[in-house]
């Protein structure tokens, strides 16, 4: 009996210890970043690991005003909200038609959207650059909103069609018998019933657009158009010469706090949405 | 439903056309146009292009850097698949098979890096690898291993391996959840039967868990491969920009530098075609290779 207890305890520890270590590995750098954002540069060098001596917000002020993170945060909000709304407007009617109306080519169109989730789009960014240049949408937040929305259409259609397939068909039949037009049905019956799906894709897309870096790097050029990801990256390049690490930490915190808040509120939806999206991705 | 053909097509067009036209313009057209660009020499603007046939492809085959970028991409693919799958599987099994009270805590914490911006992840890990302030060197010093400290990202021998860590760190949570989803659908009675037959935990893992969650394992591996081949350049661009001395250059970052920093758009497009072909071949081969008879007990 005794050996069995020891064995069980060893097994428990063998499983607990890696779990605890990995939690530390995930949390420690994030906590470190928060603490560093309150430290002066001298303090970061003197005690990189410790708690800040005083909680001063001057790094935040410098990042927000001197490095223009205020403007970038505004740009990020514009791009995130604009991209998310545009994706919903474009994805909901398409998902409904693909899921609920039989027509020739519907499977082909659905598969075409899906396959775009697997194809490396980096090749397309070169012609897209010239396309945006020619229609005056290069270095333009609206241009980026369009590009962002289109990049998330396949994922959004995939998730939304899944949600819409669970709406009972009788509802549509009943509405049709009442003489409701298909347009009204889409807006007053289907859309409200798909709200769970719409909210899921919107949260996922919003986080994606808020975090996005590479397309912004290619399609935005002037610093007053920078989104937060670009502005923070720019700060990083500067910091290699100025060593203004505290300010950079403050910039990172500004970029990550909205994501933490979203995660705190929508944790279940986010994990569900991402695992479902990855299954077909 | 009473409705004329005209109404029906009108509604279909209303639902489908705006999205599909934008999809054709912003996703499909650029892809084919990119292939077309690869036959041109373009400097600066799209109006300035000269047809050069296969010259860009010949240049690509003779490019000394390009084979290294392919190898670097596949190095990242292989190390990420191994690192993520081992850890994610271990954690998924631990959190589903054993009664751990604080399991939700681990689930929430492990997943969080999956929704962090790559820019934030990259910069955070640049600090961790920082020669003077970084956690890794400080940790080694604390353990009395000063000799092992180095500029991890500044040394061509370690820079690429150093990029694997943040990628694994950021990826675990999602795949752990995918595998947990699979494991939770396995009926408890299978494990009970295996226990009665005298199978130990390790045997149960290989004979019951792995075959039954094979679809999830397969999907996870495919997803890691696709996202790495299509997106490894983002973390490279943030953390090393392909340096030092091209030791971390991957195909995507090379494309970016050729096209958008040196204005060799035609050559950049040629690299893009190579990325497209290589990733499609890889995915098809993997799908074939990982096909297993569906197991039913």
C-alpha cells in the first residue's frame, strides 16, 4: 500500500510540475513586461527582475505622446472596427445563400472560399500593393480595412455557414408562407438567429485585425497612418539605439491590454472559434 | 415558395455578388497576377515592366541564399511540429485523463499566447534573449553557467533555433485544446476495458488515445505546417529581419526584402510562386502520408 501511495504521489508530481512550469513560462514574460513598463531605464538595468521601486506612469506618457501611440491606437481602433463590420456585412448574406439556397455552383463557390484559407497569400500581396496604389488606397486606412475584411472572409463564411445550418428550416418556411420577402427574412429572421455566430466571428476578426502586422507593414507607409503593431515595431527599432526599454514595454502593454480584456470577457467563445477555424484551416 | 426566377436570381446576386467580386479582386486576381509578374522584370512601378521569360526562375535556381531560406522554413516546420505536438499532447492528456482541480486555470493560461500579436510576442522574446538583460542569460548566470551565455539572436549558429521557442510558446494552447476536444469524445468504457486487460497508462495512450484522436492529431500537424510555411516570416521579420547574415532568412522574409525593400517585384513574385508550389506539395504529401484507416472499436 505504502509503495502504491508513493508511486501515485510521484505520478501526480510528474504531471503537476510540467503544468506549473509551463504556466510560469507563459505568465512570467507577460508579468515582466507589465512591471518593466513602470520602471525607469536605470532601474531596468539595475534590477531587470524585481518589482518597480515606484509605480510611475511616465513611460506611458512618453509612448502615448512622444511616440504617437495615441494616434496609432486611434488608427488601430478605426481599422479593427471598420474591418470587423465590413466582414459581417459581406459574410452574412453570402453564408446564408451558400448554406440555405440551392443553386448551381454553390459547392464550387464554397470550396473556393475555403481553399483560400490554405493558400499562402504572400504572393498576392505584391499585385495587391500595385492594385491599391492604382486605386489610391495605398497608405490609406480604408484600403487596409478592405484588405483585412477580405482576408477574413473565408474563415467567417466557414464559421457562419456552420452556425446557420443549425437554424430550423421550418422558420423560413413559415415566414415564406406569411409572404415575407427573402430580403426581410435574411435581415429579420436569419440574422438575429445567427447572432451567436456573428458575435463569434466578430470577436475573432477584431482580435486578428488589432494584432495584424505584416499587411499593415506593406500597405501603410506614413507614420501618422501606423497601427499599434507598426508603431510598437518602430519603437523597438528605435530602442535598439536609444535603449528606451521602459517606454517600449509601455507600448507593448498598450497594445495587449484590449486583447486581455476581450479574452477575459469572451474566453469561451474565442477558444471555441479558434479551434473550429483551425479544424478546417 | 412562390417566387419568380427573376426574384430568385436577384436575391442570389444581392447575397453573393458584392462579396464574390471583392474576393475575386482582392484575393484571386492578386494570386494569378503574382504568377504573371514572375515573368517580368519590374523596378519601382507596375507600368515599368519588361518581359524576361524564365529569367527570374533561372536567377532563383542560381540564388545562393534561396536554398537556405527553404531549409530554414522546413527547419521551423519540423521543430515546431515536434515541439508543439509533444507538449500539447502531454498537456491535453494530463488535463483530461487525470483529475486536476485547477485544470481550467491551465487551459486559460496556456491558450492566451495564441491571441497575442506576433509583434508583442516577438519583442517580448527579444528581451528574453537579450544578452545583457534577458531572462535566459540571467537565468544561466544565476545557475553559475556564465560560459553558456551568449547573444542568442545575434549568433548565426543559434538565431534560428532561438526563433523556435517563441513559436512553440505561442502555439501550444490552441493545439492542446484541439486534442482535448478529441480525447473528451472517447468513451470512458474504452479505458476501463483496457485497464481490465492489464494495459498500463502508456499502452493505453498508444493503443486507445492516439488512434482515436488521430483526426485531431492530423489536423493539428497540417495546421502547424500550413501556418508555418505561410506565416513564419512574420516572427522572423519582427525578431531578426532574416539576420544575422541571412541565418534566419525564410522564404517569406526573403520575398518581402526583395520585393518591398529592394523593389525587385518580379523576382519577389517568383519567390512567391516557389512558396505557393512548395507549400501545396507539402500539404498534399502530408495528407497522403498521414492517411490512416478510420479506426472503430
